[in-house]
C-alpha cells in the first residue's frame, strides 16, 4: 500500500511538472497597424480561461499561457484578433481599426452594471471620450448635441456661465421635471453637476433613452439617464497627459436693422436725447447728440448711419483651457488624477468666469475585496453684469457711436448726466455698476466596496455625496440724476447677499449573481437605495443705499428684505432584477422596484413599479442569416414598464402661513394663511412606457442600423386648479391630466472606406416626437407654464402638442387674411390669444462624419431641427425703438397691409387701397407691436455644430526617444455656420429664457456666437 501511494505521488509530481513545463510567460507589444503607435489598455486574454491582462502605456504585456493556448486581443475601435502561442515566448500584434461588432460591445447600465449590448431589451447608445470631446467643449452635454437619436440638448444662452437643458424622448410631466437623470460613476447627481465636470475626465457616456432602460433607478429614471463613467487608469507605468485648447468667440450675427432713420418721435422732428429711431432720415448734417450739458458743452456729430457700430460693441471672447492628468496602476490597482483650469472671457465686456478643478480616482484589490473611490472638486467664479446690456444697446440709434462712450468716468458725454439718452443708461456704465459676482464650489464623490464571494456571486456597497455651495453678491449703483433736462428715473441702489447650499447623500447596496446552468445564463440583482437631499438658502437685500458705491447691506435706508429656506427630502427604494440568457440568443429581464418618499402622505408614499424587457438575437438563432446574407447581426427587442414621477416639493402637503407686515394693525408682524390648499391625497404621476426596435449589423459591422418606436402615457399629473374663495383658498393641487408621447428613432452609421491609410466614418440619426396633452381636469382646458402675461405665454392645452405658445393675434377671415379697420387701415386685434404652434422641435436630424488619412483627421457634425416656433423679444424691442428692419420698408409712410381685408355689410372685402393712418411710431409701436403674433417665427435651424482638423504626430517620429509617447495638434470650431428661415432675422431659436418646461420664448439673450480655436495634446 505504501509503495502504491509513493508511486501515485511520483506520477502526480511528474504530471504537475509537465503541466508547469507547458506554461510559460508570454510577452509582446500591441500596436496600431495604421501608424505603428503602441496601444495601451488593450485587453489580452487566454481563450477559454479567466486569465487576462492589459497592455501598458507602451503597448507591452506579459501573460502566462500554455503551448496550445490562443490569445485574444480586443480593443474599442479595433478588430478583435487571435494569436496562437505554440512554442513562442513573444507574440506581437498589429491591430486594424474597425468598429467593434455589436454583439461584443459592453454598455454600462443602471447602478454601474456592465452588460452585453446584445442582451439589452431597450435602446441605448454609448459615446467614448473621443466622440464627446472632438469639439473641445467646456460643458460635457454640448458635446452630445445631435449625436444620439432621442436626445435633445438645448444650449439656452451663450454667456460665460451658460445653461443647458437635457431631455430624452420628449416631455412626460406638465409642470414637473422632464430632464434626464445624470449618474456619475454609479451615483445620481443633480443636473447642475454637468457645469462642474471636466469633459476630458470622461471615459464614456451611455445614454439610457427611456424609463424602460432605467426602471430600477425608480422615479429618478423616469426621464431616461445619462450614465457617465470617468477615467480610472490602467496597469503599467505612469502616463502623463497635457492638453491645451485656446479658442476665440465672436458674435455671428445681430438682428437685421434699418439704417435710414435716427433720433426722434416723428419724421419731422429730430430729438437729440431720444433713444428711439422714429426721427428724420439721415442726411449727413451736423447735429447735437444728447442734451446741452449744465456747463454748456454739446456733443456734435454727423447725422449719419455708422456701419457695424453695434457689432463692434461686443468683445472678442476667449477660452483658455489647460488640462493635465496622470494615470497608471499594477495588477491590483489603478489610479487617475487630473487638474483643469478654464479661463473664460465673454463677448459682453468685462464678463468673465474661471473654473478650476481636480479629480482623483483610485481602486485597489485585496483578495476578494475590491475598493475604489472617485472624487471631483470644482470651483467657479462667474462675474457678470445684470444691467440688461442688450436692451440698452438696442436703445441706441444707429448714428450714435456707442463705442466712444466706454470711459463713463472721464468722458463728460458718457457719464450718467452726460449720456445722450434721456431714458436709458449708458450700457458701459451698467456693465461696471450693476453686477453679480458668484463663487461656486461643487464636490462629487463616492466610495465603493465590492466583495466577490465566488466567481458568480458578489455584493457591492456604494456611498456617494454631492455638495454644491454658492454665494453671490449682486449690486446696482445708486444714481441721482440732474434735473436740468430729461434723465432716467433716479436709482436708489441695492445690494443682495445670498448663499445656497445643496447636499445629497446617496447610499446603495446590492447583491449580484451570475450563474450558467446548462444552456441558460442566469443573473440576479437585489438591492436597496437611500437618498436624502438637503437644501438651504439665505438671502438679505438692501433696497436703497445711503452711500453710493458702498455695497454692504448695513449701508441702507429702511428695513432689509430677508429670505431663508431649509428643506429635507428622503427616498428609500428596494429593487430587484432577474436576467435569463438562453444560448446568447434570447435574453429576458424582469425588474421591480418599490419606493417610499417623504414628500407624500404616509398613506400614499409607497408605490411599486415593474418592468420587463426581451431581446432576441435572430442572427444567433438562425445561422443561415449570417451565412447567406450580408447581415452579421440581427436583433429584435421590446420592453415595457411602469414608473412613478413625484413632481412635488418638500412640505407641500401642509398649508403654509406667510408673514404679513402691518397685519393685523400698525407695524406689528402677523401671519396669513397661504392661498393654496394643501391636498394630502396627492399621489405620484405614473408613467407607462413601451418600446420596440430592431438592430442590424451588415458587412461585418461596416454598416449598422437601429430603429426604435417608443410610447409613453403619463397619468395623474400633479396640476393646480382654481377653487372658490368660499373655501378659503383660490387654488388647489390635484392628480389629473394625461400626457402621451410617441417617438420614432432611427440611427444609421457606417464605415464606407477602411484601409491602412484611409478611414471614413459617417453616422446619421433622426427623431420624431409626437408629444400631446390628451386630458386635463374637468372644466380645465389649459395650464399656463410661463411667459409674458396677456401677450405671449407658453401653455399646456388639452388636445394640443405639448407645449404650445399663445399670443395676442390678428383677427382673420376664414381664408386667413388679416382683418383691418375700414376707417384707419389698422389691423383688428383678436379678442382672445391664439395658439401659434408648438415650441419643442418634433423633428430632429443629426449627421456626423470623420475622415482619416494616415495621421490627419477631419471631423464634422450637423444638427437640424424643425417643426416648431419661438417668440423673440428682440423683434418686439426693435419695433419699440424704431430699429426694426421692417418698420423702414415703407419709408415710414402709410401703406396697405399685405394680405388684408375689411368687413363691409357682413362680407370680407380684399383691401387694395385702405392705407394705415400712420407709417411710423403710431403704427409700428401702438398697433403692430401690440399683436405679439408678429414675433412668433419658424424655429427651424441647421447648424454646423462642430468641425475639427487634427494631426497626430507619426509614431516613427517619436519611437527613438522615451519622453513623448503621443502628440497631436488641431483646429476646432463650434457653431461656425447657422442656416435659418428667411423670416427669422432676429436670433438663435434654440435660446430660451428658462431651463424649465416653458420653452419657446427667447428673451433679451445675448446674440449668437461662433467659436474657433487651436488645441495641443501631448502624452508622456
């Protein structure tokens, strides 16, 4: 027995020795076939095993493999390659550029869980860092514009601290939030975080387009999700990257304005201190501009149009962006650290901003435990005027050289008392003396612990925090004008100090299992999330100053205006998901979540919503599809779910009491009950969503197509209704109203040309939205959303697209002709406001293309939107000031209004002879300007969003030195060209006065701009 045991041990030792002898360390270098440059981060795995590694910064790798092993090399943007080891100890691979096969792509889904793109039963799209930063954007979401079907990103203004709006698949809530949820490294954050995020820190952004894809995020995910994954570093020696982008920003166009008439009220009278341009025609004679000063001095100038004077008022903006990052790691951990400094100078003189921030991400593996953290801090300091510069500029006649009036302190004709206008201030004075200086600090971070109990079972805990603190001082100068001649109204001056604090604590814990049983691959997720939001603000305002120029709240007359607010809101959720994969061709996913929210009544705060999705890979089920057709991948998918949307603020279930000074008598403070009834029976708005689609890959994924149809219906909207004063309130909130959304999304991308030297990629996407209000509360036909009362307002109207704009309008005959008064020739104004059209573009088209020849790459992107209208205040203002182009087309003489009729004996008679009584101020301001329909224009546009030309230094130039690994230089442009309908001679229709739901009104927003610059990138 002992002899047999020794023999067995001897045989086993020999076998082990043979086995060890058959394994060896295999190393090599992975390079790009096009230029020989090393590729870092390439995944190298041994086929049929869990053994794997990644190439380092120099493209080198080392892996343990047996003689008969096959190594698999995979990398995003390159064809997957295989190499047999055999007797070799060195295996070098040159990878050929290509788009990864659809079935091999991994997407980041809810809670940071990665899944095969083939397995998802809903539409999603992932953009890598290159696609996001090709245009060298400062704000990440502007790099997403027109690149994803179903995603609409609006740049609402173009100052040094611009606002954006991010919406996926249209609107679901009448009055609540419709913007997509933002998730960074697995942790949900408010949309304001986007302005503090460095786009160069982003590894990828996955767009989960609807609630179907984000069901287990709960009510937060009802509007779809942008899942942002930041860079983490890779195994290998430290990689240092430096980049600089320097860009210039200039005004692209101003409203079309008349150049014939100057200061005055009418054609016969020149008024030197008048801000409007209804006066006589320019004749080149010398005139006095402005009042005769107290000292007797007069400003005399030629009475002539000055070309480009208003364009020259605006500065040339600049943006200087510097980034440096360092990353690296070993077998057990990685790190990534970055620093960014962005200095912005705006087109408005003296407007500026600076964003400085840093990021540090790291991970470490301790046996079965993996720990990681992601930290980001950003400081911003926007310093901007609040004086209404554009409005003041448009109140300057074309004969006044406004750019000569910058020095308002020393030029006697630029001072508050010497400025030409008797009614408006010098815009340069307003720039210097009416300002807001803001200091913003944003912190976002999370800590994650993941423990692998087995290769199929793990548990993850993630704790995330978002903190946003902002403080600003806003002041307006105290000015007492001379009474010797017409001047603006005295300004008592004011100063406001305000602080806002937002803090969000997010805790997630979930267990994940993945087990293969026969032909089935089973997955399971069970988790809990707790989110608490805290908000706080304090504000104090002095409404009249004692000493001019001293902006301290204690320097005031009268009592200060004080405001303070604090809220806390908590949501607790339990979620689960079961995934079943049958032979990599049929994927079923069933999910469910229950939430409890503190803002609803105890009896209503618990709500459950389920979801299900199915993905069928027909090309796997029927191999003949691949064998007999050009199709290499065919996927059909469908999903449906129910999600809640809690559009209710904290403490809205209790009727608040407001302080009423002087009530009940004298100066004693008192309290009055609020006018809104607090309804404790409010429930969440529920959204049922369904989608189905097809994904097609052809010619080895050289051509890819995806088509999706999505439908959602939102019931039980939380809306206000009017109530009888007999109840003690004038309104109450109820659950009523229904919104539907039908969306069609089409995406096509292809690589028509692919050789070692040439590569041409092209992608197109189209989205059609049909967003409607199908029902409201009984007896209620519309809900106001925002705008200008009794003139131009955005509404939700029963039976109409959501939203629409209503304005004062012309009275028209059945043929649509304008009805005029038979006696005066003036248009008749309709008795009620009329719907002018929908304000969200129902048709969106994006085109992006990239052509590479060796080391030179040219990329461009187009964005086209149509089918909507917008209202612009610029046109309205110019018809008040007399600068409008249209007001001079009839030489300020009476005229017959085109396409007009008059009423006679009950019949509409075509008007060919009845002229307006006046063709100047009386008509254009007192008649034309009261009908706001005149300023509702086609909001269609075609924009050249991005153009970039980049040259990467050939690897052969760098291979003989060890300092610089990669380098590139390039030119970049954004919004270089914009094509608009002929009727829009005013501004960019994308601009809006709010980031809320009342889109479609463009206020006195600064004119549109184009950006062009230079960039340099070096990797060490």
